[in-house]
C-alpha cells in the first residue's frame, strides 16, 4: 500500500490496537485539543514519513511492537514494517508544549474545558525544554485561554522570552489579539499558527461560540507581512459539516495571502463525540486539491521549521506525504 493511502486509512481510523512488546517509551499523551485526556498515542514511521495514531483496544488496525521500536502495522489484511518514533515532548524532534491546559471557551470539538487542566509555570517550561534540548530541532508553544485572551497572550510572551536563550526556532499557536503577531515577532518567534478551525464563518460561529473568525483572519493577514509567506499557518478541521467546496475556497483564500492551510481531520470529542472521522477517500481527494492550491501559490510545507507542518503526524501534508 502506498504511503499516502496508508496514512489516510490510519487518519480515518484515528487509532491502532497495540500488541507485542511493552511500548511505554514511545507513548505520548496530550494536554490540549481533542486528544487531551485519552490513553495516549504513538508515532509510526516508514522511511522518514510519520503518522500519529491514538491507542484503542477496539481499533480495527493492529500495530505489533517487536521490541526496540521496530513494529509491524496490520492494516486491511496487509503487514507493513516500520518503527515507532519517540516523542520528545508531544511529538518527535520538537518540544511542543501546552502552556495552559484549561480554557474558558467551549469549542464544540474540544475536550479541554471539561478537563482539570492547569497552567505550567515559566520555570517549569524552561526545565521541560532543557530536558530534551539535545534531541529536538524546534520549540512549539500552544495554549488554552485560562482567564482572558489578553492575559494569556501576556503569559505566553513571558514563556517565549524565557525560551529564546535555547537558540532553537520557536513557533507559537494561540488565540490572537490585535497585537499578538507583532509582539511574538519582536521576541524572535519564527512561525505562527492562528487557527480558523472551521471552513466557513457560519460553522465557526456554531463551533466556537464567543470567538471571532474575523479576528483570526486579521491576525493571519498581519502575520504574513511580519513572518513571511509560508511561515504562517492555520488549522482548518475536516468533518465539521463543511463541503469539499467550502474547504477548497478557504484553502485558496489562505494560500492567496501567503498562509499555509493545515487540514486537520476531526477527532470526534466533546459535543461532537458522535460524529464520524472523515473517510480516507475524502482526505485523499482533499489532499490533491490542497497540493494544487499550495503549488499555485508557491507555498511549500516542507520548509516548515516548527509545529504541525514540521511534525506531519496528524495530517496529510502535501510535499511530505505525497
């Protein structure tokens, strides 16, 4: 099975059934997003390409750990050999840290507001990065909103300032205020990701009550002038009720201003727990559209230094998986 279809099938399933030798050193757990509070996930890689899958005993796909990270993926009756990649912090080769594991907003696809999350101290975050600094290429920072958008930004800026001395590329993804891009740029952040989340403003209002689609767009537009084309990213979730045409339109609009869209398959959770994950066929179809739009805009996710486009575990990424 070619890699692109193999990965699409895994993203469709969202999980694997783990068997074989103990694999604890390779299990990663999330403190933010729809995977927060779950039993963990694994990164399975073949030839430098990787996919992240949750661990679920009910999964139709099995992965057998042979020991030492070597593993066989059993999918649709075929066995595929590869290996587990250890996550430094949250993902391979990055210190990807959630600052505040709590949020005052209640986006319908996100479990974080229902979890007893806490905010990490600045010194704690510095210590975390220091513990993996010899095996990462970048630092990525994300956060919920613990008390207010403005207060969260101020706290994250303090975190970033404390991490600059590591000399690693830093990427940041938080909900932006009007001055967030300029303030992050002034600290030396190299990439930002401000998430539209939904393909249309109507879906955004339904999924993210209390937040502003227009504010995210404004932050994205101002960020391109500061960070450069291809250094600004935006997650758009696949599976909230949008059409392929909606996604094609928003991807074109983002790429048109120099922003790289990140198509994120829905992880059914929170009030969307009864939804289905997008099918492999749909993900493959959208990947072709995504690839064409990026090529026409002269944008290349392979140049990403930080965050999701550099990891590629959760999404089909044109240029990396194709």
